C-alpha cells in the first residue's frame, strides 16, 4: 500500500481515529497483541513502527476477531492536505489540519472569522475553537 502524501510503500493500514463496534471484548486484547507482535518483528522499518503501528495492527486484529470493517466517508476524515472542499458539503472533521490549511479554504476561513468575531479574546483568557 502506498501512503497518500509521500507515496512511500507501507503495510496495509486503517486510520483508527474513529472506531465503533458492537460489544466485542476480545478485539482490544487482539489489537494489543498484534501491535506488540508487529513492534517486535525485526523486518519492519522504525519509521513505520512508531508512526503507524496502531493503524497497521488494527485490520489484523479485526480479521482475527472474525469481524468486518465498514468505512465511513471522507466527510468524517477529510484529507485537507490533498483535496479542497467542494461546494456540495462541509466536512465534519479535517484530518491533520493546520492553520494554513484551514485558512486556504474560503468556507472554513469564513467560519473561523465569524467565530472569532462572536468570541473575542478578553484579558488573559483565550477562547478555544474546540
């Protein structure tokens, strides 16, 4: 599998930012065991181990638990580094967002400006967007 930004070869992975499952008590323990086994395996580059270990081990744990994965749409994990927001729908979450990426999109820049106008900074306190 190629990574989306750098196009480096990687093990198959699943972004594990949002996980919902019916009660499956053994999934967590299988995920931990898979993570440990991959971490200890000598042939996997350190950069992959440290950066994507949870994402690489998750699909294996799911398969060992006899489960299937249903993927949610891009609006729940919008890849702002590679796509621009269309006029059809605003994403729910931006993945790996930075101020520059947030402001390059007219729709999010407008929302941020409106938020700041409605919630001005006063005294020693700053208002958080989240």
